[in-house]
């Protein structure tokens, strides 16, 4: 399983600290069907891409292993999203351009190319993240209502996406804080695949 942990470290700082980074240490197994109170043991690292403007590296992800249930737990820094190689900030920038600023996908792509040559996004990339965000809106609403009681939300369409992004920008320290809290509350990322 993957956990997202909050850190103020930027991708560059995390990358430079490499395996000396102060990774979180679970005190018990986090697998929902295990939860044994024996700290899982360090179990090496795996590497994954983290891509954003001016940063294109493979970073190490700390892994633990529970000897009781035999499963592993890996700790993803909050600037990453599971199974998405672009950093959270990069994907968020795309969502804000498209939904909040209401730029068309082709204008968003032009902006991306102007900001960085490291981001080789195509129309399909941006469309994929925008669609994924819309498909997750109902789930995002449930978690947001727990985190920000009393909020009013429109139908989960493009207007809803706009409203959610506004709440993220105004109600949380940054997108990483939102993403980490969302994961903690909902057990999945806010851009997880929808069934
Ligand atoms: Zn376990």
C-alpha cells in the first residue's frame, strides 16, 4: 500500500537528501486488515519519476515490510501523487489553468510550454487529468465537507471543479497540504482512478 506523508521539502530538497531524508516510521502495520502493533521493518526503496518545471529526476521512495501480514507500505512525499509521474504542483497548475482561469486545453498547453520545456504534455495529458478530477468530485465533496464543515458546493460538474480549486487555494496552506489531508481522511488520492 502507499501512504502520502506531508513534508515541506521541495522535490529538489528531497532528491538531494536522498536516502538520508527523515522518512516517517510507522509504529504499527497500516494495512487495514492487519494493523498489528509491531513496527514494520525497513524494506529498501524503489525509485519513481518526479517531473516539474526545471526538475526531472528519479526519487527514492522508502518502503517498509510487515512481517506479520507480509505486505509492504511505501511512503510517498506529498508533492507526488500515486502512479502520476508529474508532481502534484504541476498537475494542480494544469487544473487551475483549465477550470479556474477557464483557459481552453490548447491555451493551457501553450502556457505549459512557455513555463517549462521539461513538461511534454499533450492535449490528452491535460484532458486526462481534467476528466479524472471531475470523476473524483463526488468523493472530493465528501472529504471537503468533513474538513471544512458548512461549505456549500454546486453540482459536481465544471462549476464544482472551479469551486473545489478555490476552496483548496483559500482553505489550505498549499495544494500539498490539501492532498495529504485528503489522503489521510479518504484513504486514496484525490486523483485516484474511479471505478
Ligand atoms: Zn501487517
